[in-house]
C-alpha cells in the first residue's frame, strides 16, 4: 500500500479490505440483476460501466433502494469482480478474497494432517496387526507365488503410509494463484482510485481554506467593519 499510496495513510486492513467488501456487495446486486433468471430486460453498458434498462423495468425495482440506485450509479470494476466471484455466486457460495482463501486452505490442510496423524498413532497397532494378518493369509493361500504376496503387502503398506501426507490438487493451487493475481490487480486499481478520491478531497479542502483565509483578510481591510458584521 505504501508503494501505491505513499501519502494517503491507508492500510490494507481495514481501509482497502473494507472498500473491497463494499464493492463486492455492489457487484453481487448488479450480477444478480444481469444474470438472474427472473430479471429480464437488464443489460450492461461496458463503456459507461452502468446497468441499463427501460424506465418501466426500473420502475418495478424502485422500491428496492439498493437496486434502484444503480440506474444512475456506475460500477467501474464489474468485469474484474465477475472474473473472480461469478462461479461462487452462481452456486450461491460466499466468495472470499484470495488471501482469505489461501489462509483457510492452509489451516484446513494443517488440521487435516494433524487429525490423520493422530488417528494413525491411535490405531497404529491395529493397522500393523491387520496388515500382518493379511500378509500371512496371503502367503499361506498362495505359497507358490510369495512375490505376489509381498507385492500386495507393499502396496497396502504404501497406501496406508500415504494417508497422513497432505494431498494437494494442482487445479486448486492454480485456481488460488489465479485468484491472487486477479485480486492484486483489483487492489492496485482500487488503491489508485481511492488515492485520487483522497487527493481531490484534500485539495478541495485546501482550496476552501485558502478562500476563507483570503475572505477574512479582505474583510479586515474594510474600514468601519466590526467583528460582528
């Protein structure tokens, strides 16, 4: 944040995070308007970044303040948010920002690994006995082919020992990485947008203060003008 906004005094938490959550809520409303099964007649103007529809359609939604405001309000980041959250929205899952997803996946992996290791320790004797019994029965029933029994034992042993190892899906990792990249892009754009807003706001305040100060000086130069006047 400091690199993008060196003088804005903003932090990722809570400033940027809060802004993203607010924008995500707005995006969800727009997305449902455009993609909802019962919401025909709405379109998206990518040049003005606005929802478009006939007045008669907007009139039917005027009672919903959160929806009606988008008749005149633009949303600059619809495409970016759609690329990240559309799939989750379609299946009605709450989409988190990429960082939260990564942290949650890591926490689940650690918890699952610990649970599996604890389960292996608690039932270790039972596993060893059952494996030994299976090995013995296999060698007794097929004495002519001991290598097959050894192979069966080694495969089962390998399968059991591999349970405690965390299983990572390449597709999940790739998807998470893609989400992180997209969210970084959005964060940079939002940061610049927030920076411009803050700079404009601060500049406006300075201009007003300068005008007020100039007015006081001018009034002080008027002869016969009292403080009350």
